[in-house]
C-alpha cells in the first residue's frame, strides 16, 4: 500500500506540478534526481541521478550523452565527429568523417578511411603485437620480441627484427640501419650518411656537409670534425678530465666534462659550472639557471622561468598571432592567459583560465563575456577525459555566465539559480521551494505543490495539497 501511495504521489506531482513549474528556461526541476532546462549557451540539457546521467543538444544539433563513469559520448554534427569513452581510461574512441581511432587499455587502432577497403590502418597491442597497412598500401605484421616487420613506427618508415635485440634492421627513406645484439653493433648507410658502432669500444658518425664524430671506449674519448659552411673546426673530450672545441664561430673548453664549460661564439656565449646548477648564456638565447632554485631563458619572443624547479613555472610567448602566458605552482596553481593579435580578434577573443587545486577553477573567454567557475576541482590537469567523466562528481558548485545570463548549481541541483537578460529569474531549493519571475510568466511552489501558483500573462492558477487547482482567471 505504501509503495502505491508513493507512486501515486510521484505521478500526480510529476504531471500536474511539472506543468505548474515549467517555463521557457526551466522545464523540470526535481533537484539532483531529474532536471531539464535551456542553459546560458542555448543548449537543451537534461540531467538525472546527480552527476551520473546527462543529455544535451546544442543549437547546432551537437549532442552529448553520459552515464558517468560508465559511458560518455560527444558528437559534433557539422564536422561529423564523435568522441566516446567507456570506463575511462579503459576504452576511448574518436572519429571524424572517415577516420576512426580507438584504444582499449594498451591496444590501439587507427583507420584513415573506413569506407576504403584499401586504406591505411593499424592495430597495435603495445608492446607485443603490431599489424597494419601503411601509406603505400604495404601490409605488415610483428610479434615482439620474436620476429616481424613494423611500418611507420615513430620516425622510422620500417623496422624488421628477429629475436630482438639479436637482429634489427631500420629504414628511413633511403637510409638503412642494421643492428646485431642492439645496441652493441650497428651499421647505418644512405645518401650523405655513414655510421658504424661497436659499443662501447669504437664508433663514428659521418654526415655530408656536417662532419664526423668518433668515440673510442665511450664515454672516455670523443672527437669531432665539423665541415658546416658557417661553422668549421675540430674538437675532443677526454672524459671526465678535459675537452676542447675550436670552430670558426665558437671556442669551447670543458673541465671535468660536462660539469664545467666555457664557450665564446659569434652568436652565443656560454658558461656552465658546475652543470647543471649554474648555466649562463648570452646572445640569441639569454639564459641564467641557478638550478633548482631559479632559472630564466629568453629566445625569439619566448620568456621561460622557473622557481624551485619543478614547483614554479612561468612562460610568456609574444608571436605574430598574439600573446600567451602560463604560470604554474605545481600542483596547486595554474594560470593561462591568451590575447590574440588585433588581426585575429584582439581583446574581444582573449581568454584566461585559473585553477587553485583542489579548490576551484575559473574560465573566462571573449574578454570576460563568457565565464565558468567550479568548486571543487580535483582534476590536476585542464579539461580532458577526467573533466568529462569524473569532474561532475566533485564539482559541488558550478556557475556559468554568458554576458548577463547566469546558471548556478549547488550539490548537483539541490540549489539552482538562473537569470536571463529579459528579466527572467529562477531560484529553487529542492524540495522546499521553487520560484521564478519573467516578463509574461512566473510561479512559486512550496514542497513541490503542497502550495503553488503559476502566472501566464494576466492569468494565474493556484494549486493546494498537490491535487486541487483553481483560478485560470484574469488577475486584478
């Protein structure tokens, strides 16, 4: 009998009162259990079971579906792009037009055109299994470390191996490298390049128009002979005692290499000692490190600094596209600021992001016209899968603003506030009360319909004890 009464109460309140509380902005508001509304970006949103369930449709027909942390998917309609994640980081998938990528644990798959049966594709189960078809239509298969061939692996076009490290053969364009018992023996040859190594006893590397490097009993003896047009000369290092490099544009000495180094050059002077604690450079690169206490490096419009590495970092980049600044106090503070050049929108397109971990994050875009603030924010990074799949669980306060329109939620909708530029205001504290006011509409409700009133234009409807309604007449 009790369950029947509860079901009846839910049915009555979800039908009769839902209509009484709905508006052009808030369609339904059952606190953390279920709510649907139009947000400040114009998206049609529905959320249920607190941060778990979510559905969204944007004005451009982009869609979001989530049942956290089990499942999340986001589709961008006009780009035919989709991103899906299941129990991240267990599984993720991305697609754009004909391209598809997915990952399951350490198994990854790419297909550059799913509509073409002869397209480039690969499936790698790192670090053991490799199979695919490369850009030129050649197929490959490898079972590491037993035997096989891998194409387009990092910067190599092809790698063949048998019982790695017993035998490895790599190819990049016309350059081939063969290794036996890698890294002990290797031979590399190709246009303008010749390398040989029997590690650590003897080895050399010779490149056309660059020069030749040789080692004997590495790291104890190394020597170089550079033939570059603007920088020619010879050098040597007797580790760990002494070294000298004399070029047409540079003169360098090492003492207890690499601890102490002194260089004088046409474009750059360097003084390291003891490295890596003290590093000083003057010229195209202006650098001073007192590692790990303080460091500064400036080069071509980029200014990087650190304080108590790896804790404090600062970077400012001034380029033709605009100015970007970054500031970190790991892991507690993150600060980003971007101001595009006037040709790219200037101050109107500027943005900033601040995070005080784990307390809050604050984002502004378009010179502050768009804002988002969240408390708490345990994600140590900015955005990404953690933000999509887990952040809603711990973000107890979220405020979003677009110019004079505002949405605020506390405890996943237990308290809600909404404001729109036409004078519309909405407040609710579930299940105690809800209230709204607009130019042509308004309502208030106590205990979800124990007592309520709704107004549309010059007409109003009262509701008492959930079941009884009266009114529908013109107000005085």
